[in-house]
C-alpha cells in the first residue's frame, strides 16, 4: 500500500511539474511594490523615475512609450503617476492576485489541456502592474509571437471573485486559437475570436457567472443585448468588414454607439454566434477553423439569431 501511495504521489507531482513547465512566468508585481515602498514620501517625479528604472526597463516592450505614438511623454508620465498615486487603494487586492497567480493558473492550464490536448507550450507569460490597461490578453511585440500578459492591478480591481479559472481559460484559448485562426483588423475576426473565447470559458465552466465571463464590465452586457437582440445582431452584421476605430471601440472597448447597446457588446454577440455554431460543431472543431472556414459559419449564425433588413 505504501508503494502505491508513493507512486500516486509521484504521479501527482510530475503532473503538476509538467503543467508548470508549459509556460515561463516573469512576475514584475514585486518590483512595482518594491519601487513604490522605496520611494514613498518622495516627490511624484522621482517616483515616476524610479518606476522607469526599477520596473519599466525590465519589460520595455510593454512599458515603452513607443506603443503609444499619439501620446506625449508628459501624458505618459502622468499615466504612470496616476498608477502610483492610486496604488494604495488596490494594494491588498493586487498583492492577493499576484501571490495566488501560479497556484490558480496551473490547474486552469491542466483543465484546459484536457479539452484541448494539443495545447502544448504557452510560452512567455508576464504578470505585471499594467498601468490600468488590462486584466489579461496577448500582445505582439516582435511581429511573430504573441506574449500573454496579466495585469494584477486590473484583476484586483475588476475581479472581486476568487475563482479565476474561466478567466484563465479565456486567455489561454486566445493563445491556442491564434495558431490556427491568425488575426485581422476587421470586426468579424474580433467577433469570432472574443466570442469563441467566452464560449469556451463557459463550456469548460458551466457554473461561471457573467462576472467571471467578463460580461458585466462596464455594465450588464447580456441583459442589454437580450433586450435589444435584433438591433445588436444587425448592428454587428452591418459592420463585419469594418476596421474603423469607432466600430471596434464600441464593440470591444469602452466606446458606445447608443444608449441601448453598452460598450463591449460585441463580446456577448460573439458568444451567441459561437453558441449557435456549437449546435452544429464541437468546441474543438470551432477552435480549429481557419478564417476561410469560420466566416460562413459566423454569417449563418448571425442570420439564425435575427432577421435583418
């Protein structure tokens, strides 16, 4: 019996080690906190300078102002300053999310791999203070590989729940999906990528709440879309080939088109599209569709969701 228990323990440990080996984590949250503490009481300009040397230089691809060509240096410094001044209010939640990060991500990776066994290596993951930019997402700095980034600041502020598995599944799916689907700047690509990520997160976590599926920021998106379903669906259909900032901003960011359709409503319409497609395809089949295969599926799903003029 003792040998059996030892063998099972070894198997469990090896499984945990295997999941951890599928990504390389760079955690800069401690560097932010240390710079904040070291400069407490100093003039804000000195604290901003310390952030640049102690934190930003360790991830210049993300923190470099070259990512924001329309932003002046003074405006970018002010953004850093606001993050420093606001940190005390979120510090406890920031530190909690950071300290639990790996212990939450590892089981989420393991359960994701059970659904998508060919997931393989995630690659580099950064855990940072994102200066308010993101709770999680991929960024492409080299033109070749996406880097998965998590912002403990936004996670701490916008994730009041303890179970992060649906959120991690959403972001892991983006890494997986990008290998087959690629990307484009048009609405239909974002609709499919984001909607399918929500659909997969819900499929792998049947009890996930709208909060955990990121569908209640900045307001209750499902309630608003369900009450105005035809308008929401037809508004998306009209813009499928658009890459205009006003359209992508209203569907997937903080802008809004009118008082009935909330910001980011494209995430939920995309989820409805993926759910409709899921009546005819398995989740794995949907995830492996390339752009040529996905486009007619999207159009057919939208047509079944609402009749548009």
